[in-house]
C-alpha cells in the first residue's frame, strides 16, 4: 500500500489509471454484452453475397436469376430462410431431375453454404426464418404435453404421414415421407413452410409450443422398443399380408409337397 | 360297353398287388347282387398304380437310419423345452437382439425360437416316421349307394303315420291349432324388441339428427383439439387447418361424439387467383380462405390429405378426390357429390365465423337424401 500511496502523484499515474479503467469497462462489456449475434452479424453482407453466387450457379436455371421463378420452378420470393434450409440441407434441392416429387438425397452443400443460400433467399422477401433451438427442442416437455402432441399429430398429420409417422402414398407417384430419423429442426421447418404438396401449419395457428409437442411425440414413439419382432415397415396389413401369403403359405406348400412326395423307392 | 369291360380287366390284374384282407373285402362286395353301372370312359381306366416297395421296406439298414433320424428329432424336443424355460428365467427383459432389420426383445426371440423349433421337430419326426416306416400299401375303397334301402324308407314312413295317429291330432284338431297359435304369438315380443333398431328415419327425424350440424350463423371456427379461434391473417397461402365449431367444446360423452362425427371442417387458404368460385358462392369465402366439410361424401371417412399445390383433397379410404379450388367437386373416385362448403365471414372481433350452417347435409349418401342442391360430378346442380 505504501508503494501505491507514495507513487500516486507520479506523472504516469493518471495515464495508467485511465488505461486500467478502460480495461475494466471493456472486460465488463465483454461479459455482459450478447454474444450470439456477434459471430453472424458482421458476416451477413458477405454471406448474402456468397449466397447469391451459389444461387446463380446452382438454382437460377429453374428459379430464375433473382429467384422470381420460371416455368421450371416456383418463385422463391417470400419463402424465407427456413424453406431453403429444409430443402437444401435435406438434399431435396437442387433437384437432380424433374419428377413427381423432389426426393431426399445426399446433400450437396455444407452448413456454411446452406446458411449463405438461406441468407440470400431471405433477402428476396419476408418469410419464415430458420427456427432457433429453443423452438424445436423437446427438452422439459411433460408426458401430458407429449400425449397432447400425439393428439395434434393424429388430427393434423396422420392423414398423410400415417399415425406413427411412417409416411404414406399420395396420388400421381407422390408420397408423404417417413418421419423416422428426420431431425427436429427439419420437421419444424416442414410444418412452418409446407414444402411441395404439404400444407403450411403456421406458428399463428399451430404455435411453436404445439409443434414441439408434436416433435416430442414422434421422438417418443420412434424410440419405443419393438417387442413384436420385425415390424415390416409398420405399414399395416399390406406388408404383413404379403409376408403371410408369400412366406407363410409358401412354407406350408413346401411341407405339403414334402409330405406327399414318394421318397426313395426300392427300384 | 366294350371299353368298360376292358377297363375292369385292367383293374382286375392289379388286384394281385393288394393285401389279402383288402382283396377279400372287395370280393365280398362284388358278391352282393348290387347292380353295376360302369360309365363309359373316354380313356381306359389305368387301374391302380403298380406298387413299388420303399427303400426302407427292403433295406434294413435304411430303415434303421430313418428310425435313428426320427428318434433324434424327438430327443431334441426336451432340449428345446429346457432352453425355453432357461430363456424365460435367465434373459433379462430389457436386452435386445439386433440382426439385420430385426430389432426385438431377446427374450421374446428366444422363447419363440425354442418353442417353434420344438413343435417343428415333433412335426418333422412324425411325418418322417409315417412316410418311411409305417405300413405302405395302396387301398381302394369302393363307393356305396347313397340312399337307404326301400324297406327302411317304408318302415320310417309307417312309424311317422303311427306317431301322428297316436298323438290324437287327426281326431282333436283344436290341439294343433292352439299349439301353433301359442308359438305364433311369441313373435310379438320379438317384434317389439326389434323396434329398438329404429326409429324409422322420417323427414323430421333426419332434419333433427344427421342433416344438421352444430354450425349456425356466428359460430366461431376453432382449431380441433386446442379450440383456439382463427383470424384470417393467421393463415398463409397453402395452409390447412383441421377445425371444429367452437360450441363443440360444451358437449361431452355421446352428444360430443355425435356432433364431432358431423361437424369437422378443413379450412384452407389458396391464392385467390387460383380459385374458381361460382357466382352464388361469392360471399362464402374470405380472401381465398375456403371451408369444407371434412367428412367424405362417399362413405363418410374424415379427409384431410390435402395437396397444397394441386388443391386436391384425397380420401384415404377409397381415393375419392375433391378439388377444393373448384367448389369441392369430385375429380376422381367413387364419391358422387361435391364436398359441402361452409359459408364463412369475419365477425366484429376479426375472427372467422360461419355465415350459416352447411347448406346441404354433410357426410355419405342415403336413399332419402335430397340431392337437388348438391354439385354433381359434372359440376351442374343435380
């Protein structure tokens, strides 16, 4: 202490004190300031530029140079970042060839490129943003809420996706995909944006809390152990009937042939 | 007849191959003075196939080998039984077996396999025993005439006549009339019970029950399950909402189920430029938001399989397809009538409400249904 008090009138003391105060303020700001945007915000314009480049090369042949749509593909004005993230990160887009429906396939872009494309398309018009983890996380939901999610799923989704989310057929070669193994984020984005033939389930009508419940219900039924052995796709009587007829009756026919066969004779 | 005598000759030769008892039985039968009607065959009767003994009939070593096989299979059955009991007690319930597409409880797989193999072994062993070791000879059993002898018929008729005489009915007719009357009157209680199948669905009854729903003017459209009311600005183009009338919330039990079987709706929003709206339905929609009954007009399945790009609503039961952008007309499938549309409007608080009830009865067809206000398959009013 004596050292500090004896040096307090030193010519450098004011300057040193100022530096120390700045340092403390900076440290406090760094601790308190929101950190989430700090990584993304400064890059936004760069991201949009990169996204536009990727878009021009990979998407514009069908969706138009400015995403305005052509006879080959719909307009992307107002579809939002969520739609881009869903379509591109599940590999549905870019489409390999025209068909009844864009199938899931290995993705062509990494996370950074998908984010850039999404950021660019989001600038074309207001649309749903990519949901954050708190919207689709199923943590902390009670059993009652998960059961409510089941009710909502059976009312709104089971007509196409089957009541355990195994998917189903649609007219004209289209299909509603199975939801087994689909990430929570993608299920949420699909409800939010209504990809392809799927209707939209907006957050105003089906709030994110209810979407979380639906996702939690799907997670819970897909994690259930299968005590019944082979589920044969869980499609109901069609696959079970085929196996029953082909393998079950086939075995019986085999035994019948063996029973009535004459076997080895003396000559 | 020359061919038939020839065939019996061929058959006669093979009789030498039969065992003695069989031959005696056949001769006994032939000894009866039964009329023999040999039908004329286009192809001569080849008779009984020549008997060739099995390998196990002539080769003692082969027979012993089969015996060993059968005994081994029978002796493996106790092994599977013991394994079954052991699996029951020793395999923990939460252990699983993963084999290709199979992901199942190890205990259940073990129980099924041990018991199944045990039963299969018993079956295989008995079959092998029967095929290889039990007696092996072809047997002919001739068909006997189906009718009874004439004297038996006569005797039965005599007994019946005697029975009727002894009952006293020919002399005292009142007996049989009163008995028949007593039995006949018991039909009345049964008929009374059958009226519970009714009531007969007359016009008033139909109007009160399955021709009306909970919808009437001013009833708010709410989400199914959550009962949250809906504002038009909540709906995006391409959105589908499974809805019910708000007053459904007040019902419970059977009344709830009755009402919910008729009242559900699908609310869809489409780009107004894509929709064809007839002149008399101009004010049934709000900014491209259209509401239809969710109950298929074919046999009444609930439908919500909607393709937002084609605007087609597909019934999962029999693939009836309705075009919601064109007054719900049938574009495919067995349904005969368009899906009933519910007229809607916005109330003072900005919520979607019904403008009236359904203008036509919802749900499947029935004989007495007045279909004059329905849109038919061709689009004209029928």
